[in-house]
């Protein structure tokens, strides 16, 4: 009887482990769609209902063969623009083909605006340059401390993109703050609704001080492991229980949208934290 009871406990433990493992695998390749409607009095009238898809932290990941699952979502949503906020490739296992093939298809739907993250900046300089050149060649608008305008009739909005701190060999939490404040202020057209693309959400205090209207960011991977009622557990540059892990943050006249991202890197799994496609409609 004792042996039978022990066997039942072992079988139950194995079943629970297999079930948990299956859930984690499923959860890491299930795509969540998160929708936000953001209102601003500064938005030009012709951009009312302007739809943005925000992608971040792909890290070479594919959702279905040739990213068909991800592309299906983008095609169905019919966005006016796609914003990409860095780490499309992985610095430890670099595959530039996956994001390039993905963006070739996305560009058939709408324009793509992209900034790099710390993982692009980490790769060999020759690989990096070839990747940026390839993105530009297929039509991706790569913003490296630069800006572009999106026009509708006689009205326009501005998209600003920042380089990653890694490109300047700067400390993320100290001298980078001064650098990005200067870069944004030099680029920002104060008379135009401005959108900032920048990989690092922990720098929100600097972003809001420049008075840009809207920020898109990633990098935190949603805190990697998410607990109910608590949120993310850990994020780069933010440590335990990060403040800017995912979602929408408002302060002064600036709103920041942080994506949980799509892929993984050093930590190979997410827990209770599915990959995310963010959809923002401007009003």
C-alpha cells in the first residue's frame, strides 16, 4: 500500500510538471493583442483614428513559419504605421534574415519606423552596418537620433527616434539621460504633435521633461515573470519589481506606451507573460 501511494504521488508530480511545461511553451508562443485608445488635444484633426502597431524585442523570434501568425494580425488590423522599438535581433544569437523578411511583408501594408536597441548595438560592427543598410534598402525608416514626418493633407505629426546608449558607450542611468534630453530637444518640432521611439522605458523622467506628446518603448520584457496584481518581477536597468514594465504611463503632458515585447534573450522563457502586439489608436 505504501509503495502504491508513493507511485501515485510520483505520477501526480510528473503530470503536474508536464502540464506546467506545456503551459509555459504554449504561453511563450501565444500572441496577445493589447489595444489602447489615446486622446490628445494636440493631435491634428486629420490624424483622428490613426492606428499604430507597436512591435518590440523580437529577438529573432518566429511565430509560425515565416512569422505568418504575426503577419496575419498586422494584416487584419490594417495599421497606418508600424513602430519598432529595438532588439529585433539578438546579440547572442544573431539572425538578421528573420526581421528583414518580416518587415518586407509589413511594408506591403504600411510604413515601418524603427529604432535600435542594446542587442543591435551589441553585434559585430560589420553585421550591424549590413543589417541597418538592409533595413534601409527595403524601405524601413531607421531613425538614429533622427526624425521624420507623417503627413496627411496639410497636417503632419513628427516621429523621433533615438540611438541606444550602447552606441555612445554611456551609462544608462547617468550620462545617457543628459544625452537623450539634448537629442530630443534638438529634434523636437515643438509646434507639431511628437512621437518618440526609444528602447528604454526607465528613462521616462527624461522623456517627459522634453514634453514630447507620446513615447513608445520596450526592453523590459514585461518583467519576464508576471504575478497577478503585482506585475513584472525584474527588468534590465530597473531591477526587481520594475516601475515601467508594461502598459501606459502618463505624467505632465507625456504618455508612454511600454510593450511586453515578442521574444526572449538571456532568460529563454516568459512566465504568465505572453508575447504582445500593441495596437494604439489616436484620437
